[in-house]
C-alpha cells in the first residue's frame, strides 16, 4: 500500500546538542501531521529525521542514533506482529534509544506486544496533541509510560497471559469448581452419551446441553470432550460427586429421564 506521507525521508539534524533528538517513523499522513505540529511548538526536542518506511527508518536510526523514536506500530506497510520485530531491531541498532509506540486503545494484545518488545511507552493515537511531550519526558526519566485508559487494558492482557490458567491448577480444584449439573453432564459424557442422548436423559434441549458444556470446557481450560475427559480421569471425578447422583447414573439406560435431579441442579447455574 502506498504511503500518504510525502516520501521525503530526510535528516534535519542540527549542530547544536542542546535539544533532544527525535526520529519519526510513520506512514499515515494524519498522524505525521499531528506529530510535526506538536514539535513545531516547543524548544526541548528536535526532529532529526523522518521516515515513512521501516527499511529506511531503521537505516536512519542506525546512522543518527536518536535519543527517541516515535514509531507508529500500526503502519499500513507492516503487520502488528512485524511491528514488534521493528522495535527489537531499533533497540539492537541503537541500544540507548527509547521507543514510544503509537497504538490504538482498543488493541490490548498489540499494547502488550510492543511493551514486551522493549518500547518505553505507548501513546494513544487519539492523544498525540495532548500527551506526546509529557510521554517523552517520562520516558527519558526511565519510566515505562502507559496512559490510564490503555493501562486498564494492559493489565487485563497481563492477567490473560500470566494469570492462573486452568491447566496449571490441580485437577481436583478444577472438578470442584463445577456445579452439580456440570458434574452430572460430564459423567454422562464419560459414559459415552452424545449431546442428544444427554438432552433426552436430563429432559432438556440439546442447545442447553451445549451451553452447559461450553461452560464446562471454559472452567476446565479445554477445547473439546476428549481433553475434558482426560482431566476428569486424572482426578477420578467419581470421588468428587455426590453418592446419590452416582447411584442414579450407575448402569443408566440411555433413555431414562432424571428430571427431578436435573431440576434441582439447574438452580445451581
């Protein structure tokens, strides 16, 4: 895709060392325009170069070794996954450089990836005019800068990546987290019954059965029946199920209805 930013990769590095050097790496005209407008109205930072392609940008970074790089991680010419590789390459070529990634507030995974890749902070695409200079100031102090609106999403991604996962928990804990109904359906599945047969046995619809199993799979951290049964067998689920329920399920004919038990256990959902 052709860039809307004028293809004028240039260096404007000045002889003075008083200003902090910044290089812009971006190929979206609107964002590029906002960035240049902000820098025109202050004296602390100096834009020493600008590039609308990652290839030329990384060459310029290696040449000029700027103190800061403002990188649009959503450049049209690269994928989100490639953007993390660009950040790593920048830091390899210029280890002292701090990278500020422009991100979308709605893309939590991208925020996590750029920070994990080594970015010193994130700047919302919507807050360039109001937050750019403060973000740069904080990054220079060694802080990892994540705006409040983005931070809540970032924490959510951290929990998703590093929080306790079902597969990391003891099988007993997983099984005990199931309701009576869910244990019942899991036992029926272990006996080889299909969704249709389970629905008839418990006098509920097939759709309801599938809904229950979706909840079971989610709690167990599995994707299918085979994996769920594996966890249940690992713990011996029968040791964790009420004796009267086991009695009802023992040697159960496929079409026998357990309506009373199902009605009772429905209240636990």
